C-alpha cells in the first residue's frame, strides 16, 4: 500500500478475512509516522501481524512500537545489513534507545533517498561505496546525476563503515 485511498481499510479487511492476502507492505510516507489515521484504522480492522512497514528504517520504530506491525523492509540493507538486523533485534527487545541510535546512522543516506529518488540513490550508493558494480538502471529510469555523487558516496561509505564497526548484538 503506497497511496492512501487506493484501497480502503474495509476492503483490505475483507481480503484478509477471506484469506486472499498473506501480508501487506505498508509504504505510505507521512511527515510524522506517528500521526497516521489511515494506518491506525487499518490495524484496527486487520491483524497488524500481517502488516510490514515498507519504508525502510525511518518509520520502523514508530510502526512496530506504536502500531504493532510485524517487521520492516530496508533498502539500505544493501549497504548495511548487519545494522539493519541489529535495529530489528533492538526493536524486538524493546530497546528503543538502541533502535533509535541505529536509525540515526541510516539517516544521511535515507535523507538523500528521500530528497533525490529512493531507487536511484540506492543503486548509486551500492556502486559508489564499492560494494558492487550496479551498471545502468533499467529503461524508464536514469542514474543519479554526477553532481549528486559526492553526497551519496559520503553517506554510503559512512554507513558501510558503521556497519563493519558495529559489533553484533543479540
């Protein structure tokens, strides 16, 4: 679910009740994820354990803590898989301070994804951080302009360093 009004919560409830869906990726971006009347209604009507926060680390803490969602997706997991896993561990342990510390580490790259384009920035971040040669984007998308590369490489490399410096926590 990426846009409010595309599917009303009552219709999602019917689909869930009839076992026609097994999960929901909730990806409606809000200025403040805690103030989301649509999600609030959705979790009243549908078991929140069927719903995954689908916007990365940014709203994950609020979505899992306040709305009871089952988990979260991460684009930046391509750069920092250990940190993303550690954030999920911290959330499940209700260690909100640790989860927030980790969320802040993701913020510079996530802010660039929001400001420029989520897919295009992540694609370049993987390449510019030296993780993998990603090549050109598929038709209908273009690579990020070179003028944005310095900001992306700085954020991606910092995230990659933080990922390798953080000791695993269980």
